[in-house]
RNA sequence: UGCCUCAUGGUGUAAUGGUAGCACAAGUGACUCUGAAUCACUUUGUCUAGGUUCGAAUCCUGGUGAGGCAGCCA
């Protein structure tokens, strides 16, 4: 368990849960994460997942994963599968024990561990029959009616926030007529949009969501989970609170935009015979991240227009995208806790996320050597057939991670950036006549440069101080710079994808302009890199740091002799920052 | 100009009537076989005007600013 996972955060929602428990309002804390399966989960959802699962875990409760699938025209099994996978990946090793799925084959929702055979997430659509019965109960109580207004008329009658609504002419139908019409709606006698079921509340309410809100609409459409069983579907407000009630949710946590819906949430549960204690809704501010867009619509647009390679493109703020990029789940969780939970709608600096990622990776990523943009170095005082193995540490400050051997020879490759003919002040890498240490190896001096026809330096002729090898006689000689390298004949080739922020401005969707105009044209650069041979055995279980370069993760589609690596994130670089300013 | 919500350094967050703290970012220095990491230090804040109180970021009133709400979406 990481430090982040063991420090219990505190916020206004946890304070409420804590107080409710102390007051004996609930015997057990039951939260839920209720995504609609109409898109992929992103880091904003990760905040909500960490909140709901975190609370369940801290208060010895459980958390249901529930598909909020009441709109058959927008949802798909593709999304329920990705959502289920992403949630489990995010909480693995941290909150698996509080995650609850639906017991297979049970008519009543019964929570089981996902490990149980046949277990699957909860579905709001599993409650359609029960929701229907609740609707009938409301009709019988004279608190709901069938309305024949067209969609346009319904809008007009609703009025505006500062203008009272007008009651529907169908508002006072008899209970018998409502029952009959609702049954015929269910039986499929009417076309889409012909009639709705509405709650009878208050058309003059200051809160527009209380102006006889729609409970059911007609949709002759196949549902991804319930098939063709239904042609009427409940709307969010009716389905959500009752799903919470059916599952015995104690604290229903959602984002700020549902604040105005809370009176309706409460109205429905108070006007129906539901088990007590009933759930209550609490709202927190959704995550906004700088240099990022978060809305499903915009992410969908990036995918559809081919601006990225897919939902799991490593530049996407989706959970699957970040996973593919190499962001560890622990880093995402640590981030979620570090930003807190409030009702203030602000923008979190993406640097906070990057910091969480770097902190975790610095502690866990295996160190390797690799050159992205090669410059030849020939060690003229070494014989052509010189070959030796140099020991290299896998993880500084963690001897248990052991070490490995790196081949070393007369012909090396170093980073082009690590040599300058006419360096600026304080440049302490290689220069003509200068010395530098090869990481884990010798100190070398640059004696001469070789140029091509255009005058570009294509090779450095150097001599190695043979006593300066790590552990050798003059190994303690001070040279200001240490650079990474690979042995040219031994290096493996790899495609390395260098990712940067997808957008070049802090708030790409601010203002009225098109967010696409702020796409960073350099968000992906691909290079053919040269890596130390041990990286041929790279796996998806490990993350790597190419020393002095950044953190890298094997791409999930990488295969064969020439692997593909994604740069998760660069190392902090106070040198180029300083020179850029100068 | 209806209703709901929010306002603490550049950013995010803590302080629940009693010394305004933390993290990120930024900067300076030390150290360094990663210009990373680490360590030390520094800069920057309670939207505003009143009121209550011995004492207010906190409670009250007014103002200002920001966000949300008028889908048969969630």
C-alpha cells in the first residue's frame, strides 16, 4: 500500500458520512459509481471512483458499480465492457474488497464480490419492472399522469426559470384513465413521443425540475441489456433515486449540475413507499484539468475526426488512454486524493497530475539506458573488437531491485543534445576538448569531430580514461557532466512515441472558439531509438525510466523484435527551462 | 435579471469563533556517476462594505464576481 492510499483524506462529504454513522442513520455505508455506458471513462470519472470507493473502504462499506442505462438509443455493451475493465484496473489492489457486483441470475439485486462466477455490474435496466410498479403507485396516489403534449408544447408549457409554467391540459385525468393509458404505453400502442408519464408536482415552482417533470417516455428501441422487453423507458430523475433505493445506497454522490435535481430526488422517494432509511444525494465539483478537455462530446469528436488514434490514444485523458501511456493506477489515485473534494468549480493544474505520476514512477520505474537521437562516438583508444559488460543499477535507493549488465564497446551512440561545438555557459556535457562521464562507465574526452559534406557533425572521436570506470582507480575524478549512451553494435532498435500535452493552451474549451484550434501540433513525435539490449525483454508489468530522458511504457500493441514504447512523461528538466528563458 | 451553489497565494486545498497551514507551480542555494531525485531556503493569499464578538477566513446583512438549471440526455 502506498502512502497515498493509507492517508485518509477529509472533506465535507466524508464529514457527512461520518456524522451519519455516528448518529446511527445507516447501519452500513453503501455508495455507488453509476456511469452511463455511452462513452469511455476519463480522469474526471477517476475522481468520482476514488471518492465513492474510498469512502466505502474507509467506513467499512461497499460500493456498487452500476450502469445507469435508461436511454437505449445512446448506450452500448462496448461501453459497459470498457467501463467495467477501467474501474477494476483503477481500484485493483486498493478497493477490490469493497466493489460489489450483482449476483448472477438473481431477480433481486444482491451484492456479491466480482470474483463470484457470473457476477456482473448492476444495471438500472434490471429494475425496469420495479420502476414501472413504482410509477403505477404514483398514478394511483394521484401524483402522476399521462400527458399528451408534444415535445414542443411540453417545453412551452414548462415556462422559463424566471417565468412560471402552465399546467398541462391533461394534468387532471382520472386515476383510471392514467392507469389505462400508461398500460397501453407499455403495451406499445403509441408511437415514440406521443405521450409521457409526468409527476404532478408544481408548475409554478421556482425550480423548473419540479414543474411536472417527465418520468417515462416512449422509445420503440432495442436496449443493449434488456433487449426488446420495453418500449417505455424511465428518465434519469425517476430511475436514479429509485435505483439507489432498490440497492440500499446510503450516500448517493454526484456532481454539482445535479444540485437542482435534488428536490426531485427527494420528492420521488418521499412520495413512494420505499425502504427506510432512504438514500440522500450529495454533490461535489467535477474535475477540470488545465490543457485538457473532459466532456464526452469533445472526446468523442477527437476520436471520430481522427485527431487521436482512438479512445485509448495515450494523449487522451481517458483511463484506458492513460493506462496505455503507462500511468500507474496508484498515481491516478494519489492524484485524486491530492486535489480534494469541494463544491468550488475550479481548474486543477495538470502539473499536479504530472507530479503524482513522476513521484510514483521515480520510485518504481526500472532505470535503463537509451538514445533517442543518436550521435556516433568512436573511442579511438579501444581496439575494434573491444567488448565488456558494465554493471548498472536497476533502481537507485532500492538495492533489492538488483542490477544488470550493459554491453560496452568501441562504437557508441550518445544523444545529439549532449554535444555542442560552441556551448553556452554552464553547459556541462560534451564539447570539443571536453570531458564527460558515461553513466556506469568511463570518462571520455572529445578529441575531434567528423563532419559530413554539409558540415554537420556526424561523429565524435574520443578517448576513454581506462582507469575511470565505475569502481576503478580514478573513478572518483570529478567531471561535471554524466551522459547516457548505448553500444552501437549491441543496441536494439525501437519505435519511441514522444507524447506531450494534447492542447497548447490552459483552457482549450474556454471562450466561444473551437477547442480544436488549440490542439498541440507536436503532441506526438515518433523517433527510431537505440536502446540497451535488456529492453528487448520489456513487459507490460514494468515501467522504465530511460535515464536523463523520461519514463516509458511498452505499447500494448507492440510485438516482435522492434518494440514500441510510449513516453509516459518526461523527466523534469531545469536545464532547458533555464536556456529557453535566456 | 427566477432559483440553487460557490468565493483563502499563480493553481488546488486546510483551518468547523482563538498563531492563516499544506501541495503543485515559480525562484535561490547545497548535493549529485540521471541538469532527475533528495535537502535547505524564498516569493505570493482570506472578493468587498458593514455588523456581532475580547477575538471573524469562519457567524449575520448588503454588494460584487463565478458556475449550474428551462432534453421526451445523464
